[in-house]
């Protein structure tokens, strides 16, 4: 899993975001990305797959199980909510020939690869590109769209 910590939006982050939005970035002309469904970001090195409480309820409903059953079978407590458990070799428990909860996958998964860590510099973006074959291809995301996605990961 290509792991990242998703933090709840804090008042401090809320104050900082207007400043983030005003400055120039290497992606001012946009970035291309289209998922190839290769599953590399769902497997590999262990990582954290943060799930909010609301997402826990949505995933449980999608799987037609109770949130308690979902927590017992698939999640472990992490910070203020949960993370999805992985197999010993770092594969998300919901991965199996594609994401089995794709329609209700957590925002952490939806927002990849537009994570702050990947967008800190062109070099970081190119490093992410080596791990994800969807980066640099397909749909063009505008600067505004990218910043909007980044905002969901605070
Ligand atoms: S193309 Fe990228 S985002 Fe899509 S599954 Fe592969 S590594 Fe993950
Ligand atoms: S929830 Fe789905 S998209 Fe997210 S890491 Fe697990 S298998 Fe991949």
C-alpha cells in the first residue's frame, strides 16, 4: 500500500489553506492522471489506509454487514477512527483482482495520487510517477481541481 496519513481538517489547516491556494505551484498548468487499476497502491509495502467514521458506515452498508462486524474483520483503531487491515505482505484486505469496495473506497484512496507529499515538488511527483503507472496519463486535472482534492486529505 502506498501509505499516507490523512488528518482531520483542523482549524490551523483551515487558516493555512487560503495561503496554500494563493502561491504558485509546479502544477499550475495541471497534471495528468488516469488510474490503470494495476493495484500497486493497494499492495506492496505496508501503509495506513485511513477510514473516517462516516466511511466506515458506508462501507459496512455496501458490504451488507454491520459496522461492528466491519471493524472486527477488516479494520484496526487508528488515531480518531480506523485503518484497513492488510495481509502480512502489505495487501489491503479489500484488494482482490481490483478493489472490492471501489464504489465506497475511502477518501484516502480516492484522492491518490494528489496527496500533499506527492505535490510538494516536481521531484516528489516524478518519484510517485515511478510507483504509479497512471500518473502522467489520461485526464488533465487543473490546478484548482488538484487543490480541491488536496483539501480533502487534511
Ligand atoms: S494506476 Fe496508480 S492509482 Fe491506479 S491502481 Fe495503479 S498505482 Fe494505484
Ligand atoms: S480500499 Fe480499495 S482502493 Fe483503497 S487500498 Fe484497499 S483495495 Fe485499494
